[in-house]
């Protein structure tokens, strides 16, 4: 074993749902500290389920899930990760600031410390001045940035993101991709990112996990050797296109042509 | 990119549209009242001049003039006594006290019943049928039992009436709040799970705030029901000081003074509306949700 201990370590992880559907089979994956790992694959490949297994929001049927050297369950109890969903999932009875401070309240931070932290986090996601706004006064992209600020507010070592920009338009998505990378660099956290956009996966990640469906398994791991920091020019480099092609072929190679796409990844 | 200031302006525009609406609504009030008044008098005039007797004979006893009903407020009930409006307002104050106590008691019982039922499927299955059954028992049947039963324990009459009013109010609160507590977005629950939140944290930080729109809908129903419950509860309790007592009293003299009973009904309706409005205003202060027409 070389290098630091992995933040996430999956060994032989399988997931079968009670009604017999097999979502994941024999997943082995290590995510090292500071990595930005994207899970990509067609609908039904279990990428969202895999993210939930890491977050202990659903149980693995077989295999071991280790997060920060302990069980996924213990890691959840210890607040080792922050999570961002496709929808911002903001509580509309709370102001933007109080949404960001929700996990801090649960952790028992005192008021002045929370206030300071919320200010810093809103600065980080470039939403200064919106603290006392209501979530519904913000655009979708802004809401998602609040959600990211909330997930990072308590400094978790791991950030789990489930298609966070999937519901946004292309321009907003690209801008938020850039912001996310800046945040990732500043916070030095490890990110596991679920997406179904190939360019997004290649642009953001240090490594892309290509998954294939029915049952969900890892088809290929693609190291993304694009230089850091990534800029808007990264998307125009020849190497970027090569990697996009490589991921696309990995996806196509394992997917049966014209296979029906079923929304099985949710439960 | 929307700045904080722009978002605020957008909100203000929505608010100014709503202000225009409010003016329109205010103008509508006299129009509706005039229409109701006109409709009543037109019906009365038509039936009286044609002599129609279907569905009932119309005269000054069955349908007094509206202006006579309002004039009755100024007339004394007994010669030399205070005008009707004074005794009715006193009675309304008395009934309002009963209704308010009943409303509060019913709301608290209903709320915690819902919390209990929401946390245990077994409790919900076992208890909910009886909660429903409780509402099929006519209040007139249980009112004397409550008054006599509690009276033997030294509970004052008006407090017994409050319990009867609570009997009517707890039910909508329990049923609606139960639904509200369970109608939580699954993603919001997952978020709470990711914070390793316990039952209490999920209840008070997520389920209860998310259920408030349901709760206020129930409270609006309960507000008027508590007034009805108090009025009805006074009757078997033989309480003379409230609106229920006034109704029983003026019922006996209806053929002589029909306007007194009608005037009492007007006050009863006003009390119910006042309760409803109080809940509505509270709702508006507590719930600062998205205005429906915000983009």
C-alpha cells in the first residue's frame, strides 16, 4: 500500500433491492484524499445508489464500505461528509443564511461562530448579501450554490454530489463547474460526483469511474491528466477531447446498442 | 446573474401587485354586502306582493327587514334596560372566552395526537379509527355528560363548555397535522439523515415547520368550529351568560320579536369570522412562503 489512506474504500460492494432488482455488483473502488472522482454512466447503472451507499443513506447488501478508516455508518454519525442533491433541497421556511447554518445548529455550534461561518461560506459561493433572502427568491443556480455552501459549512473531508447541476442550463452549469473547482481547491476536500455529462466529468475530475448498467458495475477507470487548475481553455485543449472520446467509448463499449433506458437507479 | 438588490426589487413588484389586489378586494366588500341586502329585500318583496307560499310564507316574522334587524341592536330587551347590542356584546365576550380556551385546548391536544400518530404506525392503526369515531357522536349527546361529569369535580360551567368546544376543534387539527407531518419531501429527510439527525431533530427542524401550512388550514376550520362548539355547549350546560343562552332565550320570544334572534345570529357570525381572521393574520405573520406568482 502506497500513499495516504483512502477517504473512501469500497470492497466487493453489491446492492440488491428487496424486490429483486440488482443495482450494484462487486464494486471495488478507492478514493484518495484530495481526489475529485466522477461516477458516470447511463440511467440504471446504480451511480446514485453507489453514492448513497458511501453516505450510508442506504445499506450495501454485500461488501465493505470504509469512509475515513471507519464504517460508513460511523462516518455518517461523525458528520464526515456533506451531500448535495440534484435539487437544492433548501428549507423554504428558513432564510438562505439559516439554511447554510442548519448543519451547524445540529452540531451545536454557538450563534456567533455560526454567523461568522455562514458569512464565510456565502462569500465562498459568491452569494454575499443574500443571507436574509428566502430560497425562493433565488434562481436555480443560486439555490444550488447555497446547497453547496451548506454541505461545506461544517468542513467535512468528503463532499458527495448527486448530479448537482443536472437541472440547470448549460451556461449556468459551466459557470458553476468553474466555481466548484475553485471551492474544491480552497477547501482541499475530496469529492465524489455523480453526473451523466461526459464533458462535465472530464472537466471536473482527476479520475472518472465509468459504470455500466444491469447490473451496475465499474466498466473502466479513466485517469484525467489535464493540468490543474482547469480554466475555460481546458475545454478547448486537444487532450480534453481525447479524454472525452475515451470516456464516451468506455461508455459505449459496455452498453448494448439501443438498450432500453430504465429509471432504476432511484429506489 | 441576479444581484441581491434585483431579487429584492422583484419581490417588491410582486408585493405592489398584491397591494392593488387588496384595494380591489376592499372595494368589493360594500358591493357584496349591498348585493346580499338587495337580494334579501327583493326576495321578501316579491314573495309578499305575489303571496307565494313556497317554500315558506314570507312576512316580517320569517324574514324581517334587514334594517329592522340592525335597528334591533339599539332597542332595549327589557324596558329601561341596556340596548340589545350591549347585552349581546357581553354575551359574545363570554362565549369568545369559552371558544378561545376550547380552541387552544383542542389545538394542543390535536397537535400532540398527530405527533404521536405520526411516529408510530401501530398507534395510528390502533387509535385513528377511534379518533374518527369520536366525531360521529353528536355533540348534543356528550355535552350534558361533560358538563355534569366535570361539574361534579368542581369545574366551572364555562370551562366545561371549553372542553366541549375542544372536542370539535382537536379533530381537524389532528387529521391535517398528521398528514402534514408525513408529507415531507424524501430528499429533505435524506438530508437530515446525512446529518445523523435523531427523531426529535427531524420532528422540530423539518416535520413541524414543513407541516405548518397544513396546521394553519386545520386551525382555520377549528377556529369557527370552536365558536359553534361553545354556543352549542352552553345550551345543555344551562349557561345563560353567552350567545348560546341568548339564542335559547330569543327563540322563545321569536313570534313576538324575531329581529332579536336575527340580531343574535349576526353577532354569532361576526364572532366566528373574527376567530377565522385572527388565525389568518397569524398565518400570514408566521408563514412567509413563496408568493404563488413569483417567477
